[in-house]
């Protein structure tokens, strides 16, 4: 299975933890390092365009978008989060390549840390599992 991961650098203290969780989970699922490509983008707003490139490349069976949008620190929270969510969904439907939304949208940094390997788990891990399962389902159908 080949996986493309688009990771936002904004709030990198969080997104690096999400990426670590995703990579560890993909390895546990048997995905080879050589079949994983990670691309860093400035922020979550840029995730969809890189996800689309991964999906259209023909070299990814699944794409994972990782980011952290924190309301307490931005006046355009809804726009950034909306673009990331809507964009990831559009890539999935436009290309047929499962594009997983692993973007945290939280009120504050503490909530984000709790969901990046803290007491609420790691959204990066969840996203990796969703990518592997959905790609497997599609492979069985197609
Ligand atoms: O990923 C994020 N990008 C953010 N902004 C940058 C945005 O994603 C774009 O990179 C930027 O608007 C340039 O297009 C955030 N805030 O503004 O706070 C944020 O919380 N998270």
C-alpha cells in the first residue's frame, strides 16, 4: 500500500506528534517506509492542493491530511478549517483516492495536545487506520 501524507507546519509542535502517530501506525499495519511520502505545507489551508497532487499522481492508494487549527489563536479559524475539511473531502470524491481528514480543530492548545498523543489519543493514529482500512475496502471493490 502506498500512502501520501500532507502535513501542515503551522502549529508544528502538534502536527509533528500527529505525523509520528500516523507513521508508527502505518508501520504497524505493514506499510513499508519506502511506500510512504511526506510533504510539508505551510498550513492547513494548503493541505488540499497537495493532497490532490498525491491523489492524481497514480502513486498513492490513500492520502492523509494532518493539521491543527486552533480557534483561540486565529480570527480566520472557520475559513482555514473549512478549506481543509471541504478540500480533503473534494479530493476523495474527485479522484476516488481515500483522502483522510486528520486535522485537529480545537478551541485551545491544551485540547490539541490531548488529541495528539495525550489523554484523548492521537488523531494521526486514527487517520492512518482510516487510510489503511478505506484503501483496503476500495481495493476489494474495484
Ligand atoms: O494549520 C493552520 N493554519 C493556520 N493558518 C495558516 C493557513 O493555514 C495558511 O497557511 C495561510 O492562511 C496562508 O495561506 C492557522 N491559524 O491561522 O491559526 C491554524 O491554526 N492552523
